[in-house]
């Protein structure tokens, strides 16, 4: 911590002393570079942190600059009053540009945002209010008591203050709950929604953040140059800005800053060779995407990982600790129904994946869902957890109709799930995966980031303390700072269960949790699931390991071709002729390790056996 503070202090002193050694032209270039750093931070927040392809950043830049120019020259506003309105107008533009992100992603979103940027450029080139191709001149000099901001040396200090505040705020967002949710959305939007992240609002938030930085850059540009014209906001400059972010490292705000400063300086040095420079930028971007997709900011990490793999110097002391059982919770009284699926049908064009499925799950039980591949088990989970909308029928959870509820709403209501194929957030650490699920705050509380940062920090400390408790309980402490993808498959399965339980659900849906596990890992899984149920969480699991299902579940539902063909205790289900015919076929039960004499009720703790 002391070394970091010393480094920050040294950077502040260097930034403060920088103008004293620069000529008038060089300080102008530095001023322009600082404006581009703000643009790059905003673009990095949208593209690198949030995963939203935003090619309209130059339009946000232009809106900020043109609103200041129009209000000060045509409407008699002072510079600072016009600046506030310009930033608000840019944020409103960001909300408008972000609307397509609610319906499309990937390159489609890039095409739409690029089209919006082209539309803006066409408008400012031809509209009378913007001065057309001639632009607007005569923007007044910003005024501050005791400072002559017509001097680009003094204007530099204004830019440094705004840049420093913008970078600190951006880093604050990235490393707290909002930033984690944005990064989780980038890595896997479906899984983030299942963890309670309000994906539509987060996508809009990404564009609002980008537009905020674009508006600030536009205001500073108008005050520095005091003239705005269409060529400043061209598509060529948009792609230069994109190159800055990619080369610097789109997932690191510091990398975005380095890319913006470096490319701005290089661009000035190569101003006499602009045609060749444009080609060079393109080649460098392609090389970075192919050989260093995380940009300059990611190179130290890549080199460190390569060194560890080459010389085997990684931490070999890390190990998976034993699971600590949950303290028993109160048992639900009577036959309380927690989940009721009534006549659910799910049609995929010509395929009926679910055909009038009815299922009732009591609070406090472990229910198994079994059936052949393609029988509709995961489709049923997707309907219950809000990923699919049923063609007909109703789903009720805790006496509320949740048939059309979205995944994040169901998560906040108390439904958690794992996935058949692991959906951990690959670019987040194990600790951060847990923190995403722990955070139950709503996206509309982001006003605190602007007005009440101490509240955000207090919540962050509380969440981290709770995350450490979960890591300790599931024996994952040694892997807290590791990337999940670098860990063995069995540990990843445990991480996914720990993440789901971090949300404190009333209902836990486990989709093939034993898939890929060895015998010892399956035995550990049994202990974990029973402890989860004993703590008060109802468990429904899909599983092909029939020994696990028959020894763990009190009641089993069998699906075949989208229909329920049997339901009852393990002994009743195994003995049902329909199950033998549709699921087990002609196989002898003894060959599968099953018996029609399995106990109908859950064994006492002394009688419990592992599969």
C-alpha cells in the first residue's frame, strides 16, 4: 500500500511539473492527448469492462463540444452553464444510443452505433445551427478566478484535474460492485442475469458512462480550441480512438490511458506521413488483436503466466479444503409448496420440448429430475429460472406467479441455479465470482457512485467479509485470487455451487452437478447438497448419475420426450415399468447399480451412504 501511494504521489508531482519543460506546441499536443484519454476511458468502460461494442464515442464527443459552442455563441450562456447542459445532453444521447443494446449484441450493435455516429456527422455537416461544414468559432474562454485559461499551460492544469478525477472515478466503478456486474455481464450475460444482475439496465449504464466521459472531453475540447468543426468528429478519428483502446488494453482503464497518450504523440510525430501512419495503425491493431488481445496492459500478466508455466514457479501449496457444513435451519412445517409447475408446454417451432409438465416441489426436500438426453430436463430448468418463456402453463414460486419473470427478478426472489455446462465468469477471480452473487443491490442505486461514495465503500467491505466466509466454508480460500478457468474441473464445479449459494436462495436448481466428477468428488457433493438442504434451502437437481439420485433424493420425477412418465420415491420410480422401458430400456437394474428395494424415505444421518 505504501509503495502504491508513493507511486501515485510521484505521478502527481510529475504531472504538476510537466509544463515547465515543454514548448508551446508540445503543451498543445499534451492538452489534446489528455482529452483523448477521457474519450478512451469512456470507451474502455463500455467496450472493455462492459462488453458493449460502442462506435459512437466520437458522437458523444461531438455532442458535448457542439452544445457548448451553440449555447455560448448563439444563446448567450456562460461557458460553465453551457458545459453542465452539454454533459446532460450527452448523457441523454448515451441513453438513446444504448437502446439498441437492449435488443442486439456483438457486431450488430457495432454496426448500429457506427450508423448513429455517421448520422451525427452528416447532421453537423449540413445543419445551419451547427454552422455546417464551416463549424462554429468564437467559443469564449472558460473563466476561473485568478487563472487565465487562454494560456494552454494553465488550461493543462484544468485538464489534469478533470482527467485525474475521471480516472479515479472510473477505477472506483471497476473495482466495486457496479464494475463487477458490468464485467460479469461482459463475460456471460446469461449467468450474470441468473446471479441477479439487471442486464438491460447495466447495458444502458455502460453507454451512460461512455457518454459522460465523451461529454467531458467535448467540453474541454471546445474550451481549448474555441472552435468546433465536423472534421474533428470524423469516422477516421473514431477508428484512431478505437486503436488507442485496443492497443492500450480495453479491459484496463490505465491501459486505455497509455494507449491514448502514446498514439496521440505518435500521431503528431508522424503527421508528415499521415497516409503511411493510417496503414501502420491498422497493422498494429491487427497484430495486437491476434497476438496480444489484452493489449499493452495485459502483456506483464501474460509474461508472468508464461514464466510460471515454463519454470513451474506457481504456488504449489494451494489445495481444496474440506467443506464446512451449514448450521441446520428450521424445518418447514407441514406440506408447504415452494415451487409449482402446472401444465407447462414449451414449443420450439416444430419441436415440443415440454408437453404439459406438472411438478410440485415441497419446501425442504431434495427433488431429482431424471430422464434420457433430450427429454426436456434442462428446458424445464430454463423455464423455471426465467431463461425461456413457456408457450403455455404457469410457474409459481413461493405463491407468486413467476411464469414471465426475468432471471434477475427470480434471483432476487430467491431462485439460484448452476448450469449443465459451467458458466463461471472467466475474467473474474474466484472471489469476484462469489461477490457478484452476494451483491443483492439494484442497479438504480448507482446514484450513490456520484453522490455517496462512502456508502458504496461500506457495502463493499461488508460484501468482501461475507465472500471470505463463503470461501472458507467451501474450502476455496487458497484459490480466491485465481481465475476459475485455471483450476481443475472438480474445483470449478464447487465454485459454481458456492456462487449460487452466495445469493442465499430458497430454491437451488442444480443441473448435472456430478458431471465430470470422480468418485471422491461425488461423495463430497452429496455431503454439500445434504447440508444445503438441512440449512433450509430446497434443492432440485438434474442428474444422470442414478446412484447419486437414488441415494440422495427423497422424491424423483422422470421425464421422457418432454412428458412426466413417473414420479415418486426412488424405489417406486425404479420399479415403474414406464421408467424401465423409456429410460433404462432392457438393461438389467443390477447392472446399473440400482435396486427396487431402495428405501422410500431419506435415511437417518447414521444410515446415510454415499453413492
